[in-house]
């Protein structure tokens, strides 16, 4: 696909995303009155633009077509949004937010945007070479140990970054009911970690890049979708200082995790394999 065509189609997706969010927000979120914030519309437009740009890059590089591509493009933000919502349910117990409406809004938005991605990016006629399969190329034993390493690594990055940022947010969370550390670790190992592994594997598969290039691409796209864009939006339930501190925490840890996933699961670099073979 030509760059100009990809940009035009991404702009159409951006418009569709904004319209769908407005419609879904009116239908699902409007009854739950939330405080209005200054300049929230501009931050939302910037967040949407970054999401569409990131996903547009993935869709343009992908060898997937049709509803498979549309489902992936709609499913990645949906999965990330729902995971963030679940964490909000666990951590933000005293804000009075109607989380059921939030999850319904995420699901409705994903269902409505799926055919747009399918129509604009999934019906291309150009033929792309099939990309490396990060799962199909590995034995069962390799899948198991790499999954376990990835899961534990995510929990380690999450808790490590959270520990460093906690002094800056502890006063805010003193007003909330924080879960026990054992429950927090279980949430990372059993829910967030596994689902983020799946999302990163989809990005590895769709981007089809190897080596350092692949690690940087997956890390950047993953952290934009899971760290930057959700926390760009002003939040009536979270002070700006806490929101920016969490952005530093999440973007750094998620970038490292995404890059590690591409390095661990991605296509081996043939040049590196040749050098190792010659050295041996």
C-alpha cells in the first residue's frame, strides 16, 4: 500500500473512531454524569490520533486481510482498555465510577469500529509475504517456558516500576482501598500478564520485523497503546500529578516488556545465526 493511501485511510479511520466514540458515549456513558474537564476534547483527539497511527502502521505492515485484520485492530485496544478497567476496579474503589458502563462503552466501540478497519485496511489487493509465526514455529516445551518467562517478567517490570513511582502517588492511594500484595501479584500473573503476552504476540506476528528493529517497533506500539494514549486523557477521578506519574511508570515498563517479547518470541536474525555458526 502506498504511503499516501495509508495516510488517507488512517485519517478516515480516525474520523470514524471519533464519531463512534461520540455515539457510544451518548448511548452508554451519558446517563452516568461525570465531571467535565477543560480541554478534554483536544486530549481525546490527540489520543485517538496516536491510537490510529499506531494501529495503522500495524495494519499496513500486516499480511492479514479481511475480518481477521479488522478483529485484531478492534480487539487490541479493547483488550487493553478492559484490562485497565479491571485494574481500576481493583485500585480505585472510592471514586464512585460505574464500571459496567465503562466496559459496555469499550465493547460497543470495538464492535462498531471493526468493520471500518476491515473495509479500509482489510480489503487490500496487494500481496504481502507471509510473516514469521511466533507460536507455530516453536515446540510445546519452548512455548511453555517462554510464556512463563514472559509472565514473570511482566509482573517484575510492573512491580518494579510501580515501586519507583509509589512515593509520588502514595497520598492519592491513601484515599483508596489497595489490594493485598498477594492479590496484586496474582492479578498480574493470571490476567494482565497473559493477556498482554497475547497482544504483544499479535503485534510481533503482524509487524513481521526481526531483531532490534522488531523489538523497538513492538515496544513503541505496545507502550503507545497501553501506556501513553490511555493516560493522555484528563481524568476527573485522578489528579494530573498522579496521572503523569503513572504515565512515566507504565510507558517505561511496557516499552521494555514489548521489546523483550519481540526479542524472545520474534524471528531470529539470520545474520546473527550465521556469525554464531561461523564462530563455532
